[in-house]
């Protein structure tokens, strides 16, 4: 699954032409993605196993780039997700830092 609006995000590389809210925008995409995945974890079992006593035992998340960042964030915030495969993702994101 692609991240919301990730296909449309762009940064101009020309000097003086930048988005001063880029970090906030990216973090909003990250946080929104985590909320979306947690909502899927809430709702997917009832869709998959409607009328059954089956349940999901282990939840996993995988992602590349911004999806990898989201995977790390989910692993730290949603205790239902116990397996993560973040590819090109950072486990520590500090908004406003010089990292």
C-alpha cells in the first residue's frame, strides 16, 4: 500500500524555493499512516473472519522509506504489532532536529 499523498509530494531543489513546513508535512503523513494501519488492525479481523471464532495471532508491518519510518513508529506505539520489517527507515525521528 502506498502512503497517503506520498506520490504527490515534491521538494523544489532551487535555492530559495522551499516548503518551510516540509518536516511537519512529512510527520503528518507518517502519523496518519500509523493511524490508518492501527485502524486496519482494529477492523480487518471482523472482515476476514466474519461469523467465525478465528483471530489474528501475530500482526506484522513492512515498509520502505517513509513506510519504513511508519513501521518503526507502529512497533513503538501499537502493542498488537509484534513483527516489523522496516526497509530504509529510521527508528528515531525528532521533529525539528538537524538530523
